[in-house]
């Protein structure tokens, strides 16, 4: 079990290397190629829109082929799309870059299921810690992603004025490494059911699963928590460039942001077991609020650094907690549909936040962007309080 989990954590880290590199460079490459400045983050948006559009297809591939084959298929798509991104940057074709990131969304939607696969690789008593441990693998991406973008920024600079072509090509190598790692993981045996068996064990309709208060709150927390994190993170490279800060500072801030996202993975599961999932998610909401207050206090390097680090911590508590909370809302027969629905709503909010981040930071500025992020944070906190009162009322009724 531990061997499989550590390998899956490495795969998660390589997946986050891809994501962090995309966040670090797509907005800047987009800004240099886009016909209009507000279109700068459309390549970032394309990645999450592609993820949203792929959730149904990924759910079907997981059901038909099983975890391992579906994950490898996602990596193959990620590899090919990174190569097309490199060509788009070289040939200065903005819309080809956007299209390639949309296709790459299939890999994004696939790899977002690593955390759910972690729970299946562990026994029931260890599932919270398994989810947390695999998410902690993102630390690889925290270090490798920003530095990969920094090291390869000027590669092939003599052949094109567009920077970061080398970063896209490096992601091809990252995908190959991840395919090798996944080949050594022993996932639970995939059983292909006959149509008759599938008809007997379909579980509840998705609409019934989605009406559960716990499902509603866990999905809302995952989507809004991820959305706020993406809204601020995607805008950070552009905001820092507008402030005259060099890309080395951008890479430094993003590195510590992603460390904040995934370093707590080594102990978040323990905290959830000890204090309760809603309490830890509540701490995540508070950390997001503090992040916004610091971001509003100024635009020096230390303010970007501290705000983004706290944003990462808040995301970890919310996302690990929401994933743990969701595990009790569906049966094994219902998992593909339920997880697909969670990922769809998450990607839909991510798509909106990716577009909003570029449009707001280039037209209204960093301050208004942060003020706007207060609303989803407050809504998430209110949803957690509502569920806590719901659970307390149910407990008192049974007593």
C-alpha cells in the first residue's frame, strides 16, 4: 500500500509540475501573443475549460479501462498537447496555443482523480491520510514547476521572440517520466462488467447523490476554494510584471505558493482525524481571508510572497477536507459519476476564474481582483457553518 501511495504521490508531483509551469508561463506567453491584453489568460482558461469538457469522457474511460489505462491515456494527451504548445509559441499562433491548452485539459481532468485513487489504494482507516499524502506529492511541482519555467525561459530565444518554448518542450519529458512512474503502480484490478451486471449495480441516480447536503457543501468548497486560489494565482505573474518585478521573483513567489499548497499534505490528514473535517476546512476559509487582506495592503515582493503562501495553505485545508468529506457521499458503483460531477463543477468555476483573473488584473488591477475574491470565500464559510448546524441538529434529534 505504501509503495503504491508514494509512487502516486510522485505522479501527483509531476502533474503539478505541469500545472504550475502552465500557470507561470501561459499568462505571460498569452500576453505577448494575444491580440488584446485582456485575452492574456485565455490559454490558462483553455486548460480548465478543457478539463471541464473532458470530465464526462474521463469518467467513461475510467469505467471502461480502469484507473491505470485511463491515467496513461491522459498523460499521452498531455505530452502531445505540450508539444503543440511549443510549436504555437514558436510560430506565434495565439489561437493554436489556446486550442492546445483546451486539449491538455483532458490530462488535467484525468490527473485530478489521483486523489480519489489514493483512497482506493489504502485501507478504510488510512483513507484521509492517503489523500493527504498523495496531495503532498505536489511539493515536487512546487519546486520543479517555477524553476523549470525559469531555467528554460530563454531556451531557443535565438529562433523566436516568444519566450518559454523550452518550458513547453520540458513538459513533454515530464509527461514521459510520469508515464514511467504510473506503470509501476498496482491499482485494484479493473473488472469489466457485462451490460446485465452494470444494469443491476448502477447505484442511485446522480441527481439523488447531488441532493445530499454533504455532497453539496463538499463540492461547493472544492469548486470555490480552487476557484479563488486560481483567480489570484493566475493573475500573480501578470500583476508582478506590471509592478516591474522580474520573472525570477515571480518564480520565487509561485514556488512558495505551491509549497503552501502541498507541504501541509504530510499532516492535514492527521488534523482532520483529530479535529474534524469541517473545522479544518473552516481554518482554510480564515487563511484565505488573511491572504486577501495582506494582498490588499500593498504590492511589494514580500506582500505577494506572504499572501500567496497563505493562499496555498488555505487551498490545502479546503481541498483535502472537501475530498475527504465527499468520500462518504457515494458507493463504489457510483464513484465515477459522483467524482465526475465534482470535477465538472470545479473546472467550471476554474474556467470562470481563469478568464476573470486576466480580464480584471489587466483592466481593473490587483486590488479590485482581491476585493472580488472576498465573495466566494464568504459563501464557502457560510456553507460550512450551514452544514455544521445541519449535523448538530441531526445529532440532537437522534439523542
